[in-house]
């Protein structure tokens, strides 16, 4: 016989499962890809089975307390099915622990078997369904990373170097654009060769994604130098933009690949700031040796 506190927990599980079912059903209706739609429908069907189990435990229907509208549809449209599903599944590790704890409170052997199957579903089956979904955003994610990370580190280093060598923001901004454009072509070529060897994506697409990401990043980081005349302010804003881009991409990647965001972002930001510091001191030394400030001024 379950205690009142156990029944309250079961009701929470019941609500969680019906909420998840509603979300999966809603985004499946939003998907135009037949294969992805079928995967999502399988997930929603599975969540409905889980809900029916908890409904039997609590002895009444559980109404969903969320409305799957604009937010999840926007997530799905912008960031794709895998990111959206991983966000929904984000609390599953704690859910599994709660279910395993609840398993010990059940006396009915049949109920124990059903709950054990639900736990197995949460651990393996749902993850496998998500893994089987083909998402172009994820497929080319490594090429976005190649363009973004290299552009941020290289162009931030160039800007930091000019911070140490001159106080002319326009010169620093143009230098970043020139270096960035050349580097974008170089990185696109490297991505093309990499894609040809891996054969997992079309080489031309991999090169285009890398080059385009690189150019967009270069332009964003150079923009403060083209609009602001104080080089300290321009550098600070550019560095903030670089941090925001790295953080956003790292978060997306960590969610998609189910990795720890904190570890990934620390490594990425450390590389960015070390490069900026090294670029500043190198630019300062070169500026003093050749008297660049006096020549430009």
C-alpha cells in the first residue's frame, strides 16, 4: 500500500509524462519530414504508455499543465528536432533515479515489471530514437564549429595585436576583415578536403558552411571597430560579441551531444582570452620596435 507522499510523487510523474506526450505530439505535427514525424510519433506513443501506467497508480486522469505553443515550435524551427528533443529530455537522468527509487515501493509484481520497462525506455529506447533522427544542422555542426572557433580566435588575436600597436580603430577593423577574408577561403579549402576524406557530407556543402560561418563571424567581430573610434571600447565590445557567439554555439553543441556545458565553455573561453592576451603583447612589442604608433599617428 502506497503512502500519501508516494502518491503525490506518482501524481507528479503522471503530470510529467502527459506534459512530455503533449510536447512530442505538438512538434510531430510541426514537422514536414516524414521520417522525423514518425520518430516523434513513436516517442509520443511511448510517453502516453508511461502516462497510462502512472494514471493507474494515482487512480485518476492527470491534466497537462503546459501549452506547447510558440516557444517549442520556434525552438524546433530554428535549432532542429535533436536540440528540441534533448531540451525536453534534459531532466531524464533525475527522472530515472526517481523511478528506480519508486520501484522499491511497489508490491505488485506486474506493476514492478511495467515500471522497469519504463525505466529501460527512458535509459535506452528514447535516446536511440533521438540518435536515429537525421538533422542537417547536426550533420554540419562540426563545419560550423570549424569556421566559428577559428575565426573568433584568429580575428580576436589580430584585433588584440592592433590594440597593442595602434589606437586607430578603422585600421584594426580593416585588418581584421582582410585577414579574415583570406583565412575564410583557406579554411573553406581545408574543410573541402576534410569532407572529401570523411565522405559523411558533401564536400562542397562542408566548405560552404565553414567559409560562410567564418565570414559572418569576421564581419561581426570587425563591426565595432568600423563604428567606434575608441579602440578600447571597440575591443571590449568585440570581445563581448566573441564570448556571446562562443557561449551560444557551445551551449547548442553541448545540448545536442549531451555533453557538460561548463567544461566545454571554460575550454573555449580560455583559448579565446589567452589568444587575445598573446596578440596584445605581441602587437605591443612590434609596435614599439618599429614605432608603428608614431608612423600611423
